[in-house]
């Protein structure tokens, strides 16, 4: 019987495991090996780790857990079902383990624009978060692409980093008159034609070519679009979701399902690595306290 099974070995899951390991809890981390930012060259905004490659951060985190007897397992969780003392967790290999609590830290996956050549730029010169990557392209030409959502809001926010911002709807999004006026007021050119292709050099974007033959030079691309849960486990367990499609939790990661916690990009709305790690630490404390209460009640019941 594990005290907690953590699904996802990213910053949130590893941080929770570190706290729980130091609380002498028996922890199993199941990691599918598909982190959202695996293609990013570096992460930013994490104090003392600014500029560290994401996979290097995960390696350091895994190494730190070894001292506490925790070793992440390369495994995919296919099913979690309620049991008498907690949950049964089934892995893709067919192995089944028992746990008192479950922490889902599997994160989300971005839906990339469907423009030929642009996927190769993801994590190199195409990004979704200006706080994570805006500094690296400051004062350069930034193209903002919106396929399912208006590019106006993101384009306007990027004016903090550069005066040379361009907005593209890829012929799929209709902007309001007010949005068009704001873009014009702030000197942001708007292109509404479909983008035929993204031309790049080994992932470094050079220009976007429209179907009418127009070539628009740019140094970076930011995009707006939907996200999908990496895992359907939260939905299957009956967790509630927000309008944004993230799992509804309290500030400690508690969901509406007793014993199930969710942290990281799959739950709350600020999707930074440092925030995910902090959420994991808080959830680790919450899980340990819940287990303390459970153990105390069991002892009191046995003494009666």
C-alpha cells in the first residue's frame, strides 16, 4: 500500500514527492515521459534556475529524490478506481498497485496552429507564453497567430517586449471592430488571409507566406489556442472542471473527489514551472496532513 501515487513526473509531481519523501511517506511516481515543455531550449522565471533546460531540471529533481527512497517509474497509468482504503491504480503493463491517495500532475498539451512548417519551430522560435520567452525576442519582429481565438489580446500584451508586433487570424478568426481599432491604435498590423507556410532555418522562423503570395518577415511566433488535458484520469474519477478546461481545485490541490489532488498546468490558471513546483509542494503538505488525520482517527477508533 502506497501513501500516494503521483501521476506525472514534472516539476509539480517531483516537488510533491520531495515533500512527501521527507515526511517518510511511501511514494510512487508514474511518469509517461512526455513533458509539455520537452522541446523548449530553456525555462525562465524560476529563481536560481533561469535558463536551465527543462529536461535538466527534471534530471536534478529525480536525483534528489533518491535519498528518500523514491525513484520515478517510467509507466503510464491507464485506470484509477476507488477501493476500500483508497484507490487501485492500474498501469499500462497490467500491474496494479494500491494507494491511499492520488496526486495527478500530468499537465496539459498545447494544440499547435495547423500551418505547414510551424511545428518544427515549436520551443525554438514559436512559443505561447510571453512571460517565459518574451525577453529572448525583445525588440524583434513578433508574429502572433490565432486560429481558434483572437490574436488581439496576446499581440497587445507583447508590446511590452517589442514595438514590432504583427497579428494573424489565418482566415479562421473574426475580430470585432473594437479589436481592430485597438490593434491599429497600437501600430499592430493585422493580416486576415490564410497562412500557406512558415519558412524557417532549423526551427528559427524567417517569414510567414500567405496564400496570396505575400511574404511577411518575422523573428518569432507566439500563438493562442486551446489546451488539452494530458490525461483523462481526472475526468474519469469525477473531478469538476473550470470553464477553461482545467480541473477545479482549492489552493492546496484538493478536488471534489476525496483523496484525489491535482496540481500543475492541469489545475490552476498560471502555468509557470516555478508555480507548478510550488503547487506540488503545497499539495505534498496537504496530503501528509490528511494522512496524519486518517492515521489518528484509526488509532482512536482502535482504542475504543
